[in-house]
């Protein structure tokens, strides 16, 4: 059984998606629909940059979504289709689009606003995120409690048993990084992000996103989608919007998401879109996992040959 995994913000790079755009009619149609939804040429930003323009959150989020859905369209042309799906943070929107629960043009518009709201929730430079390596979740949670000192620092992403991302007020995050090292962490690094995503500082963004999602047309997904907030499975339209709202200020429980996909029967995990981070994480989470990264036509060729 094939599960598609969709990457989130941070996987972007100038040039992403161009090879599929040039090789696949289905992928080109996705780019055209994205441009129409946004009212500007997203392809130029994605294919030509500069990196600084692509890195703006309001551009990054629709760009990664578009590249991922375009890659999925190219997969479909080759007969590679998922029975299950999940996406990391922003990637959950890609999963829902590919599952048929949301229309692409609606998702494109929503994630652009999502990016703006998340960026505006915390003044630039006052928040931070850091990756804590080599400490289990319970120790990282204790580190954040001890480092807070009246400020916010919380677990934001549980990417694997040994890679946990924290987010919050910059001074508190810096204290947590130092404390993690004192308590035996292998390596902890501040991440080059523009806002502290997936922590309670994002609550204002979630409230604004609620207005953007109000009245959004959603459908029952054609395939189950495992969600970030609780690793539960969205099978009905009624669950789409509430869990997307909770996701903004809640941790991404990625380890549990991949474990749930395996429990639901996934035997092959195909990362669809830019980057290979989720493929590497999957191999750490599920023993002997068959993982494939499809970010360009050669990657698609390998995945099709392997899963046949």
C-alpha cells in the first residue's frame, strides 16, 4: 500500500518543480491554476527566484503547495497513486488537495493568507525555532518548562525520536538550546526561519485563519489523510477545517503520523514535492521502511520502477 508524504515550509529551493512543469501536462495545469488563483506569476518566483523572494512566507507556502500538487499530478500520469496521505505542517494542505478534500485554487489562496498571518503573529526577530538532537521527547519537554521563565518555548515538531523542534520567544529558545546541551543533547541548532511556527504564539494567526477558512468548500477525502495535530485520520469533510485551525498553534506530531500510516497498512512511503527530508525521517521512524523521494522526473522513474 502506497502512502504519499508531502513536505512543508523549509523544503523550498529556486528551480523546484520546473522539471515536472516542462515534462508533464498535468503538472503544467497545476501551475496555471495556481497562477490564476494568486493573480501573479508564481512560476517566475519558483523557477527564477531570487531566493529572498521565494523565502517570504506568503510566497513559500503557495510555492511548496504548488510544487507538491504538480508532482502528484505527474505521478498520477504514470499510474503512481496513493492509498493514504499525510503532510508535514503546510504539507497537510497538499495532502488534502491530492485527496480531493479541497480544491487547489482554494488551498492556494488560503495558504498564502496562512503564511501572512503566521508571519504577522510575531514581530520579526522576536521569535525563534531550534532543532534539538539526541534527547527524547520527555526530556525536551522538561527543558522547555525549565527554560521558559515566564516566556513561551514549546515543542513544535516531533520529527523523530531523536529530532525534536522547539519554538517560542527567542530568549527562551536560546535558553532551551543551552539547557539541552547541558542535559546531554547531541546537537541543538537555531533554525533559519522567519517566525516561531506551531507554538502558542501562533494563536492570533489561527484566529485570523478561521475567518479565511469559513465557508471553504470541502469534501470527504477520496483517501484517508493522517493529520498533524493528533495523528488521527480524516475521512470526512467535517474534520478538515477544525484540524487545520488547530494545526497552526499545535505541534506537528510527525513521528506518530508516520507510525499511523504504517498501522493503516502503508508499506511504501513516497515523498512527493521538493526535498528529501521526510524520506530520511521515515527511515528512522519505521524499521526497514521503503521510502522514495519524487521531486523530479528521475525520482519518479525510480519510484514507479520500485513499487510495481
